[in-house]
C-alpha cells in the first residue's frame, strides 16, 4: 500500500517534470532546446544503432575500476592511520592536500605526466576519491569496540574470522557512507577526465556534441547516464544498506 | 573418554595500570598467589576495584602486561580452551544468536552440538533472533552457550548474572550448574554477591582491597544439593561475610565449621 502511494507520487513528479520540459521547449521553439519526445527518440536510436552502448560501457568500466581501487586502498590506509599514530602523522598532510586539490588539477597533472592514457584517467579519478574514503574509514576504525575485540581474542577467533565477523561489520556503515559520497563524486569527475583526454566514454561524447551543438544527443546521453546512476542507487546501494541494517531494531 | 580439565597456578607479583593523564599509576594486584584444581568451581570475591576482572583477563591471556607467572596443567600442547563469560554479554549485534554461538566453535560443522547446546540453555526458539531483540536474561543465556560451545577446559565468568532480577539470576545459576555437571570444566567465577558465592563454589577466594591479593579462602565441603535449604545457605553466607571482614580470625573457625573436603 505504502509502496503504491510512493510509486504514484514518483510518477506524478516525473509527469510534472516532463510537462514543464515540453512547455519550455515549445516556448523556446529552437533546435537548441528539444522537447522530451525528440530526445527520447534520439535516445532509443542511439541505444540501438549509435555509440551510446560503447561509450556508456567505457565510462562504467572506468568508474568500476576507480571506485574499487579507491575503496580498497582508502580502507586499508584509513584503518592503518586509525591504528597507528605514526602512520597517521606521516600521511595526514598528504590526505589533507588531496582532499583540497581540485579534481581538474589532478587530472591535468596526471595527463601531463603519464600521457593521455587509460592509467592516467583512472588514476585521476581514483586519487580524487581516495582522501574521502581514507578520512571516513579512519573515523570508523577509531570507534571500534574494544570489548568485542577482547571477546574475539579470548575465543581465539584468529585474524580472518575477527575481521569478517567482528571488525568489518562495525566498519560497514562507514564503508557505505564512503561508497555513497564517493560514487556521487566519481560520476562527476569521470566525465571531466574523459572530456580532457579519452577517445571514448560519455564525457568524450558530450564534448563532441558540444562542438556540433547537437543538444538532442547531448541530453539523450546525459539521461542514459542518470538512469545508470539511479539504477546503481536503487539496485545496489539501497538494498545493501537495508541488508546491513537488518540487525538493528 | 575422560574429560580433561585444567588446573591453574597463578603467581602475580604485580600488575600495574599506567595512570591516565593527571593520575599516577595504579597497582591493581600485588602478591596474588592461587592454585585452582582441575574441575574445581572456584569463586573469587572481594570489594569492588580489587582487581577481580584484571585477574580474569590475565588468566584469559588478554592482559600480558604483568610481572609474575601463570601456568596451566596439563601443560602439554597449547593454551587450554577458555570460555569467557563477560560482565556484559558481548554478543555481536549483527549476528543472530545461532551465528554468535557457532562463530566460536573450533570445528564449524558441529551443528548437532550447537543445536543441543542452544536447546540446553533454553534458546532454541530464539536462535534466529538478533541480540537487540533479546531480554537481558536471554542475552546471558546466549553468552553462556557461546562459552560452552568451544567445549572449554576452563570457564572464566565475570559477574555474569549481574543486573538480572533475583529470579532470573537464580534460574541462570542452576542452568550453569547443570551445564557444568554434564560438560565438566574448571570454573573461575567472579562475584561480589556472597549469596551467589556460597551457592556455587567448591572454594571461595576472598581478595583484599586494591592492590588485590588472596587474603582468605573458604572451602565448602557440602555438596550443592545439601546447601539447598535457606538456613545452611545463610550460615555459609555469614561465615563468608565474617571471613571477608576479619580474614585471619575467621579462617580458623571456617576450617572447623566446614572441614576441607578430601582430594
């Protein structure tokens, strides 16, 4: 019942958006402001015959690799910094620097140093996201429960069982926050990085359409991208969050 | 197969805690010597802050920062298997009762053992529940089941029935005695409740105020079935209270009133 109401509300708000878009495009009456019908037709056409699938796939692959790298490295560094004062002191300035360095600067520098390569692109995205993961997981690892750690030691659980059943579940909420904010960040940065120095991907396509003033394709590609982001949010992150929270009252 | 339980010899010269900022170091234990025999149910009591929990943590191997020695017999092979029941249940909130107990089992396939244990502590119906759904008494049953799940040679219990109402605590004490009778283990049980001490113990060690050492001991030769009536219990309890107040004078009378049991 509640689900049906929520769905109806969602449909209603989408309709409002579509109507407003249609009205605005009719009022503008310009090739540079296409209405929803034209854009959706272009979207279908591009998906079937154009480069949309290839570009979207390229972007998603970069996102996946950069996201995984940043999460793994960031988690390890965050936990290490929480556990050792020495490591924390040594790395803290680097983390603060990366946290405040604009992603654009990181991307340009890496393209200069490594050439216009895939490694530079993925490296730039990874480095932009890394510091937020480090900071979040460091915070999480500092709140680990010592009583439970003692329990694990007294029952001789060993490293792996302790990690899997005692430590990681405590870090899960922080991991989730890092994933959320990290993905939101990566979606935006990856397009800039592609626009600057890759021969494919949504960011590259946007640049081409910009030069051609092809607004229909531009919006169609952007919509496809948004659809994927929402699918990840609803299909992966939210179910994961519910699963991780199921032991709470 | 005869169950192998473990004897413990502790000789702690000194255990200090380095003080926090502002306060100096605190000596928790000094000159504490004790021997706990195989399959003995030994209760440790004493005023709060006398180092009872510290003693358990040292024996559990959680705290190695002390001067002195700790040895187990038989000492062949590794450390004895120790089941620790903490003051709070310390269950993993993100695991069900069954998962919490199964987690510590050395051989993960012992499903039958697991289910029987859960049934024995009266938690069969709640085995799929998460700790947040449990009452205080149920959480303690689960913690008890977890301690027994490793088939412990030695059970360490740190005021495990604290903050339960009297009826629930009584219930859990008899449950504990039932479990120990079918699954023999040496037990070291900390409490500051004299009534609980004389109900459970084969022998009671009374620690001094900090820094803690054994200042008196009181063996109880009566079988637990013979201490059931209120009069006997209150006599034992009065004896223990006298011992705790005047350790030396009372020690002599204690021996005559309750002759040391043989072997």
